[in-house]
C-alpha cells in the first residue's frame, strides 16, 4: 500500500516487496527459511533511506505507557501524501505474537488539534489483522509508536 503496489494476491505482493527491500539494503533479521522482520536497531533507518521516506522517531526518554506521544497534527502531516508506516511495539498482543510490529495508517478525520476527536484509519497486516479506526490517543493505547515513515 505504501509503496504503491496493488493486486489480488497479497502474499505475492509482500514477497515482492521483501525481495526489493533486500536489494535496497534494508536491514532485516531472518527467521527460518524466508520469514523475517526489520532489524530492530538499523531496520527503520535503512527502510526510510532505501525508499526515500521521511522518518519521525520517538524520543529516547519515552513517556509512561498510555500517554500519547504523537499529536494528531503529526499523523496529518505524515499521511498528506499517502499512507504511512507506523513501527513500534504492540501493547495488546496475543499469545505467541511478536512484540515489535508495523501497521499502515491510511486516513484521518476530525479535528487534528485534538487527540480524542480525531480518528486514524489504517490496516494491521498480521494474519487475522484487519482495518481499524481509533482516536489518536486510542491507537497509541494499543500501539507504542517508535517510528513513523512517510513519503517525503
């Protein structure tokens, strides 16, 4: 979605993007035969560089969990040119799910000057994941934002 790919076979699209990302020197950690994920330390920066994304990173001194760290205006700026990738830690993950995660944020509605009256729309690509709609504060109650990548 963020790279502009479309098609009926989502698994094939994901594999295509993974192969392309590796040719662009995106840092990944490989688990098993093909499955992998971004390298936690260097992956977000290399992904941003490889695809020409702008990147917002969360400050090192994280506020306590439950506090929104990104205001609605930050998300509005990020998705002004298309969908954005949010990288971070899933706070309400199920048993056996990986702690670090990526979601796509594709839309915003409401007043971008508020946290509760502004909704974000997006998609969680995990198996069983789905489209979502959360207030800005509500999303960050489920997902601890570490990086936000968007078209520069």
